[in-house]
C-alpha cells in the first residue's frame, strides 16, 4: 500500500508539472464582445462559445472580455484583443482605423425562437399611455433615450429612420439622453416616464417580456414594420447580425483556424444552445450598413458648417462693412481677456502644435472625428484629445464656438499656408 501511495503521489506531481508547463506555454487569445446588455448577460450568453473555441485550440488560453463601446475602443487602441464580436454597424465604425477583418456572421435563427433571417434592426417606442406620441413625426420637441451617439442598433438605425421621415434627431428632438449599456435601462426609463421615447436593438423588448420584466401593454411601437421572415418588433431597416472579426494583431493562420471552429458549431451544440443561436456563416453582405452610416454622417457633417460657418460669416461681413470694426475689437478684448497677453491673434495660433493645426483645419471644414482620423491616419480617440486641447487653448466653449473663433481670427487661411 505504501509503495502504491508513493507511486500515485509521484504520478500526480508529474501530471501537475506537465499541466503547469503546458499552461505556461499557452499563449492568451482574447476575444472581446460588445456587451450591449451588460457584462453579466454577455458572459452568460457567450462563455460556452468561448469554451468551445478554447477546447479546440490546445496551444491557446482563450478568454472572453465583455466590453462597453468605450472599452472596445481602448482595447483596440492598446492591441489587447485578438478578435471582436460586435454588430456590423459598430464593426464599420472601428474597422478602418484598426484594420479589422471579418471572419464570420452569426446565424441567429434556431428552432423554437423567433425567426429573423439572421438580421436585426432597432425598435423605436414610447410608453403605451402617451396618446400624444403615435408616429415619428410626434417626436418633435420630445426627449429621446438611446445608447450612445455611435451605437448602431442603439441609436444610428433609429436616427436614419427619423431622417427618412423628415425628422432631424439633433435639431427636432428636445433632447437626446444617452444611457449606455445595458439597453434594458432605456426601456425602463421610458416606462417610468423619465424620457418621452427611446430606441433599443430588436429582440430586447421580447427578451424583457419573456423574463417578466415588462408587459407587452407597457409600450407602444412607433413606425412599426412588418417584414416577411422577421418575427420581432421592428421600426427600422434590417441589417446582418453579429460580426466576428479579427484584429490587426491576429495572424491569417489563426484567423483561419478560428473560422473553421466557428463554422463547425451547429444548432445542437451546447455553445449554440446556451448562446441562443443557430451557428455561424461566412460574412454576409452588409452594404446597407455602410449606406446608413454614410447617410447619417453626411447629415451630421452638413449641419454644423451650414448653420455656423455661413451664418457667422454673414454676420462678420455685415459688421465689418457696417463700420463696426472698432466695436468688435473692443468686444473681443472684453470677452477673451486671456488673449490680451498676446500681441496678436497670430500669437495665440503659434502656440498650437502642427498636429493641432491640421486637426483644426479639418474640424472647421465640417469633418467628423472619424473622417479627421482617416485623413491624418490617427485614431478617433486621438482626434478627440486634440479637439479638447484646441478648445482649451482657443477658449472655445463648444464646437460652434471653435468654428466661430477660427473664422473670426482668420485661422482657416493659415491652415493652407
């Protein structure tokens, strides 16, 4: 017995050593997922899929990272994830800047669940007893709840639907309140009467009803759409489901291995059952996503230059040719006391870095942060950093104020010199 005990102890020790060495030699493969309903929900849904991948990649330690929109940006900035699971709208918002590569598209349809055709959209809704809100046109001068300005299913899809109905969400709504994740909070804010209307991605409403969190009688769907092969409540166009993408730090060989693993998942597997999906397809055509993003960005880029650049230029011409130059100079000194220490506006401009000069010129020309980032080959986060410092250096209180100062101090001409 003693001899057997010694042999068993040695065997266990050897196994432990081998396991330790094997784990130590395993590289970490990090998969980020956009946690649109919070980290807990994301872990519950996607952990079995990650375990499935991990079991078939013995040379890697595969980990799941639930991320917010800001978390995804930071993780990509710092090269912290190998793959990203997100919606196609968000994918396009970051794909160019971070050189992402599509690997697969989720098959959302499975037996016993609502049919979607592996597509999703957004639901625009209000509280059921709001008799004054029955259509998108009734949203004028109302407050609106959404996820974030760049959230595809959580804002942009709804914004496009409103624009198509003659409503500019940034001009015609009284206010837009961005509540972030989880999207369930947007639904509850509307039901509590804290906001007049809101939007969430398709499936959220039905999921909350099934969980007993809300009743179907609590809300009214605005701009309801009925599309064959799509069973969920819908207010917008439809787009391809979740995109699984590789980041720039992932080799082509590893991309191929992971793609093959995903394509082997069928509806009967534990990963698909726990994740409530039917499997994975090769990347679906998603030209409608780019079309929507371009339309929304175009509307946004036109808005500020049209309102501010031309109105301010017109006012400046009237003032200058009306003999008000001296009054304007005295008023400028009173409003901008910190600039008084400079000999001229050029003194203030010379304190800007070359990169800030470039960013200023592009921002004033009406380009969005993403467009500026692409033009200068930097990240949108870096553009936002430079914009913040520009506003501080030029004493601007808002983007409109920054444009006004750039025009009044004739900084635009200096950008091309």
